[in-house]
């Protein structure tokens, strides 16, 4: 039996039962939030004190989880004993960290007012990933939860979740930036002086690209941040280590389409390289081969039978349509299985769970339970 | 605005939520644009090389290459645009090379993240304005596979944000001309792509509002992978009112498909199909209730995946609409081949 066949028999049962941190990751639009919420509901059902941290849930799903856009603290999920849900607000989380860790009240104010900080905290690529890590660290530190399920931000590339914190801390640490920020230079005179005394081609080029005022804002920002870099770095490292522990689990989520499957396989490799504990792959919304003879006889036979139907008769015309639908479902199912096999060829995803396409949107607790049952069902 | 105007502007920025088939739609629009006689450039901005796979060509890069007759392909990355930009403004090949290869680029673009986007839009504007020796525009149409809706607002606001953040310097000067391009509906429009499903529809409606507020002009929204009814109304009515699995079984008597499990599976397929059509209708209504923008639908192709063949079939649908030919609902482009 190939590793992939073996993986197909796995389920997330023991993951939901035993892991402390479960990270759902994958390309955008593949059902990460739904998967995270379903796993959390199942963990809570098994009596574990659980929280699901989501980034950007669909409106109806958010409502079902008892979340509103204006609220970013943990809230109990209505109708689910032992489950809290929480939404991540990147900017507010960043502000809170500054408030908590800045060395003086004056500095807090200077940072929060800095134009560069405002842009950074709202839009710098990687900030959201970093803030998700910070929140995870917080939730872990409180010791209130046995199981923390986290949904990663919809990044262009699923790898950003692992790389971004390092990129952000590197940036904040500003190895090369701080060469230019000797403490003696007061903000405001920095750029002019740097260019004026000929700090070199580097600064001339940089200020040509950005304009000189940006450098002033930057100088002020970095000076205010002095003394906070280490904390950022330490926490990012703690979370990274926490995620490496066997008590953590990464669930790679994908759709059955080649682009997101490609990202999923890429991410699997990357997790292995970083020594991260991978629980497996969840492929959402898979079209199932139709039952009975429809999945067994040659498709041409189904088409032939459809062609014998009398199109002047409503019932026979309806039956012909059903046969066409069966042919389509079979073609889609075959194409998807091919794509899944191709994407994970030569890899060992550990567990591979295919969640069938539901006939409607999954947006309430009942729908999430339906998904959860499929995630933990044993299929040996 | 009706669907005949789909290809009227000279620049289309194609955006949508992740997973809705934004790149497929961009490629189909570009092919339709060529088929309706426009010299076209298809631009990829996130360096994912999706189009390379689709058209089965070499890597796409910063050189515009003719990938099919009258269809050019280009992949813009910020570093290359920055080098070209510096060379253009300073004639400083030496400086630009040095800068691009140094951490200064990373520094500048991290310090003011919008600069990357300004450079991308700047490149598109340059192509839009470019004329040949006879004074004619080189491209009739530029289709940009733009960032997804989650980032499109920041992308479009970048020139303005830049004018606020960067108070002097050449980028500041260029930013104003980009704002002019973005706000001119004859030159540029935003092409939203969605699926007729809850999440994408909600995000599309939100984006449509925010984009309108920004003052950019929207093309009709493309609803990708729209399921076509497989049953006409009379057949659907019969199916819903009492056509049981047993009925199906007796109709299929002697065909080799007359067992009970097959009949039940067929019955379920029909129910699911009708439920999904109903859901699509709800989504159309939700979009209509939330935005004034008309909808243009591309059919779901059951048997194909993201490949030139599929995109070509979708381009047929767009070309027909642009030429004012009727595209009757329920048309199955796969069946026509």
C-alpha cells in the first residue's frame, strides 16, 4: 500500500483528542476557518476546554460562533459547551503589545502617533502573521485552554505564516537600519544629516526612492522602539518552539483544485524541513464518485442509456438529465483524485482526509458538526 | 453598463477573493480581447507563474513577449520595475544596478510598503501610454491579474498614500499621474470576479462598495463557475413532485442501471443539483440587493481544469457577449465543440 493510500485511512481523531495547539494552514479560500471551527467544536465536545482563534470568518459563520467585528476578546460560542471563539484584530493587537512593552508612557504615545508605525501596523506584509503568533503566545500563557485551534491569515503564500515573524523581527531589529541610527542623532535632522555628511550611496539611493521625510519618521520610530526588539524576538522564538513541540499539530487545508493542492504539497515539504509536527492534509469540498452502478460501468454506457430516453416525456427527460449529472460528477471526481494523487506523489502527508462537498454552505454549528464528524471518522 | 462594454476600457485590473478563479478570468478576458481584434498584454503581478503553466511557455518575466498572436505576456516584479524606474529617471544604469542588488531596495520598499504597488501601477501606466512610431497606442488592452480583493484597496490607494507619506521626490510626482489613470473610467476599470457562494459574494459586495467609494469604475462583476441548469422547468417540476427513486428505477428498466442503489444515487444527484441552483439564485439576489453592478456569468465546466482549452471556451462566452451575440442561459460551451 502506498503512503498516500495509508494516509487516506487516517483521521484527525487523536489530534483533536490530544494536541494542545492545532494550526490550520493553506492557500486562501480553501475552508481553513471552517476546518478550524469544526476541529474546535469537536475538541470541546470531547470535554476539552477549547478556543478557536480566527482571522476573517464569513459573516454567517462569525455569527454562529458568537463573534462580532467590533469585539476581539474571547467569547463563549452559543450552544457549544466549553468552547470560546475569538477574532484577531491585527492593528489592535499591535497597539496592545506596544502599550504593554514600551519602556515609558511617553514612548507609547510617540510610537502610536508615528506615521510610519501606523502604516506598518496596518499593512506591512507579515504583521498579521506575527500578531497571530503573539495572540497564540498570550492564549497559551494564560493556561486557560487545553486546546487552542488557530486559523492562519489568508496569505498569498501559505509559507508566510512561518517566515513572516522572522521577517518582521529582523526588520524591527533593523540590523542594517540601525547602523544609521546612532543615538546622538535627533529625529528630524536624521535624513538631512545622513545625506548631508555623505553617509553614502545607500542613503542617497534610499532617500531618492522614498523621499527624505520617510527617513525622519523611520528614525523616530526606531528610536522609540529601542529596548523592545528583544521582547519581540523572544516571543516569536517561544512561539516557534511551542509549534515545534509534539503537543502541536499543523493541519494543511486545501481545495481539490491543482493550485491550492500545489501549495499544500509545498507546505508539507516545508513543515517537514522545519521539523514541525504535521497532522495531515484536509481536502475540502471533494466531489464523490456517484454510487451504485454509476461509478462502475463505463461512462460511455451511461451516455448511451441517456441517449435512449424519450425527450418528449418529462420523466424520461428528467432521467436523462440525472444521467448527465452522474457523468459530470464522475468526471469531476476523477479529475480531483488525479490532482490529489499528483500533488502528493512521493510525499507522505501522514493523514489525508477528504471532506465531501456539502449541498449548501457550512455556516452554523450543525454544519460544523457535520464537517467535524468527517474529520474524525475512522475509515480503515 | 451591459456586458458589451466588458472590454471597453484600455486597462482591466482583475481581482477577486482567493480561490474564485481570478487568473482564469483574467486569461479568458485577454484571449477574448485578442479575438475581438485588440492587441493585448496580459500582466501577472505576483510572480506566481500561473500564466506560464496555462499557456505552456517559458517563464514569464519583465520582458513583454508575444505568447500567442497579438497576445503578449509579462510578469512584473517590483525589483525589476524599480531598476527600470531608476534608469528612466536618472539615466543611471550603474546606480540602479547597485541599488537593486543591495538591501536598499528592501529597505525602501519595507519603509514605505506602498512603493511596490506604485511601481507596479507605474509600469502598467507606461504600457498604457506607450505609442508606436506612427503615434498609435501599442496596446489596445492591458489585462492585469491584480492582487486579490483582500489587498486590492491598499494596492489602489498606494499612489495616494505615497503622496501623503512621501512629500517630495520623483515618486511623489509620478504618483499623481497614476491617480489620474486609476480614476479615469475610459482608461481603467476594476474587474471583480466572484463565485455564486456565500463568502465570495459577501467579500465582493464589500469590495464593490469600498471601490466605489475610492472613485474607481467597476466593470460588470464576473460570476465564475456558474452552474447551468441541467433540467428544463417542466422536467424539474416532474422531478420535484413525486418522481421517486422507484420511478427512476422503472424508467431505467433493462438498461443495466436499474438497481435500487443506482436509482437512489441519481435521485440524490438531482436533489443536490436543484439545491445548488437555488443557492445560486439566492446569491444572485444577495449581490443585486447589495450592489448596483450588473453580473456577467461564466459557466462551470465540469470536465476541464485550469488549462488553455477551458479558458478558451470561457473566452468564447466573453467574445460573444462583447460582440452583442445572444448567449442564451443554459448554453453549454462544452457541448458546442
